[in-house]
C-alpha cells in the first residue's frame, strides 16, 4: 500500500508540474510573439520613414535644380538683354534662342524656371543698358 500512495503522489506531482510547465510555455510563447510583433512593426515604421526621407531628398533636389535653372536663366537673360540694349536691338526676350531652348535644362519644370529667370534677367539687363533710358 505504501508503494501505491507514493506512485499516486508522484503521478500527481508530475501532472501538476506538466500543467505548470504548459502554462509557463504558453506565457513565454505569447511574450515572444508580442516582442517579435513589436520589432516587426517598429522596423516597418523605420522603413517608411526612410522612404519618406528619400522622397523628401528627391523633392529638395528638384527644388534645388529649379532654383539653379532660374539663376542660370537670370544670368543668361541679363547678359543677352544687356547685349541687345547695347546693340540697340528691340526688346525681344521670348525671341532669344536661349529662351526658346530653355537653357538646355532636363525637365519641363527646369526649362520653365530657366525661362522665368531669363525674362527677369533680360528685363533687368536691357533696362540697365538701354542708352535711350539714360539719354
């Protein structure tokens, strides 16, 4: 009788230990899934932020390109306007070859920026060098 009580007690302890072990394993699995999910979500946010940063960088580059094109247009327009005024040619910014060509810029927005700058520069160069204004 003594052996059967020990055997039943031992089986009861093993079953209690296995139930506790299963509960602990479940808790550990849930914790692992939560941590793993959090890491995945955090990484997704970082990747989205990097994508947004690259998009912003490209947008800034395009703005810089348009700004450069406008400045190039202004310088070229000023030079051409001053030359036309010194040569006593009529005011004709839009008829200028560089204006029509758009300065050889790559994109339509850069050509538009170049032309806007060209018109401003041409007007300034022509008015500063027009002898009829000073005489």
